[in-house]
């Protein structure tokens, strides 16, 4: 077996136990390392997908078997699709009228809540000063930034993004219960640290500036959400927003 | 080559001479957890996942007499689950397509690991074409062999191997694994 064939099998059956496969792995250090990296990635995927199983799952399955089998048959008879169709049509007619006005109002409310949450989060972050402790390799920080943004559907072009300056910190965090996972980066600005959040959700529309406490902020709608950029007063937020806009291609 | 794959965990042994109820109980004890985790991944909601697993077992109960081969019990149950998911949740999934496209996973709600690394991995996985993603999840999470995946998906073993090869290759590309190794940045 040659190295090419070994790696092909490694990627399709990492647990292969065929003699020629195992033999090659024992003889070729590069391939052994490659197989290990494939296995390590599988383990990470497995751990990332592993969820706790409810203790009483089996008991509930058995209970359901006894209690619901008959009831299910009766319900199926009653729940004819046309009944749902009729109800849905009526609901659509009633709600369509109020939908447009609600949309504008809801966007304004969303933007207000988002900026408040982002500034609060930034204030807490600055008090803790967590990111200052990070002195990671710039290439690793850039790779991590790319990986995190890719998870949100953004393809980062490194050359373009370099203009943004030093990336001090990048992670996925929770901004609050409303927003789900959020990309959270801190970069070095001209007036101190600048915090950047990327949040999925209702798009704010055109670029919006805001001021809260000692912070200036800017909202930039891209992809399927918004960047919220927060820096100290007088920070070059427009220039940072320009860089983010130009350096990231979004999968929509 | 597929028959040599020995990556599957301890197989569930179903004695076909046992009574319906005994066979059913073995299927629950041996496979409910694997089914639940797979259901969590495809539904992305714990409540729906449990509902799906329960429906799967109800259907399995109704047709347990059609299970002739003990060795294929696991693939048989997963096939029922996939069909049940398609039947029950296809409409719902279409409604939330935008959310799926955004890669939003309600990780906390499901109970997934919420670390950045796990999030990045799940998002990379979510970005794989479905044809590539499902065999990989079945193999990594369900511990299926290529032959079992082939049976579950209704395709040939060689097609499964091709998809698994491409899915892992794409995962490594999406995660920058190969680049990291090339640049000597990896561990």
C-alpha cells in the first residue's frame, strides 16, 4: 500500500483494521501522524456532538409504547391536513395587515436592545480586562478569527483584514439569551481597545452610529446579521467598519 | 475493504428467538442513546429529538416482526428514524431554513458543549453538503461501518467511502487543519 492509498482510506475509514493498512501505518511516520490527526479530529467532532441523554429516556419510550399507540391512531384520524390548511389561511389574512408596521417597529426595538447589550457586555469586559493577557501569535489569532467568522458564514480575506490592526482576542460568546452564539473580537484601536461583535438576527439596515456612556458605537449590517463595533470616544470606527465590509465575503 | 472496518462499538445483539417484547426491550436498552444523539443532531432540539426517538420506537414496535436479521437491527432503527424525521419534520425544517443557513445552533438548548472550539467544529460540519455530512455523523457519532451506513442511506458502500473521504477532506479544509500542519502551527 502506498501513502496516497493509505490517506484515502484514513479519510474514509479511520478505524480500518486491514493488515496492509496497519502495516503501512507502522512503517511510515508521516502517514501515522496523518492518521492520528484524522482520528483526533473525529474525536473532537464526536465530543462536539455528544449531548447528555435523559436518564429516563428508555422508561419513557416504553411508557409511550403502552399509553400512546392507541391514542395516536385516534389523533391521526382527527388531525386531517385540510383543517390545518383552513386555519392557517384565516390566520394569514388576519395577520398580514398588521405585519408591515410591526416590522419597522420591531427592527428599531431590536437595534436598541442590541446596542445596549453590546455596550453592557463591553463595559464588563473592560472591567475584567481579560483580553490584555492574550499575547497570541498573530498568525494564530488571524486563523482563529477566520475560523470563527467562517462559522457565521463569513469568508475572511486575510490581506484585506490585515488593515484592521492587531487582533487581541477572538472567541464565540453569549451576549444574552436573545442572541444565540456571538462572534466576539477585540482589536487594538487608536484610542485603546475596540470590541467587535457579530450577531445573527434582524438586520439594522444602513450603517448606524450611536453613543453610550464613554463609548462610541457603530452598527454595520452584513451577511445574516450585524457587526456592532464599540470603542472609546474618538475611535476610528468608520475605518474599522470599512475594513470589515471589504475583507469579509458573506454566504447568504 | 468495508468489511474490515472495526470502528463500531460493541454491536447490539438481538436474539431473534426471543419474544417481541424482549427484542423490543433490547433495542431500547442498546440503541436508544445513539438514536437520541443522532436525532439531536438532525432536529437540533432536545424535545423534538426525544419525540422523534419515541415515534421511531413506536414504529419499530409495530413492525418488529419484519426485523429478520439481528445484525442489521441498528441500521434498521436508524433508517426508521430518518424516514420518520423526513415525514414529521420536513415541513418544519423548511420553515426554519434561514436559521439553518445562518448556521445557528441552539447549542445551550440542546446541551452541546458550548466552547468556541466545539462551536467552530459544529458550524464547519453544518456547512458540509448534506450528502457528505450525514455519513460522517453516522460514522463518528453512531459508530456505523461503511456497510451499515450504505444500508441506512440506501447507497453502495463505495459511494459511502467516497462521501466520507470528501467530507473529512472538506472538514480539514474548513478548519484549516491541513494549512496548520503545513505551517507547523498544529500541536
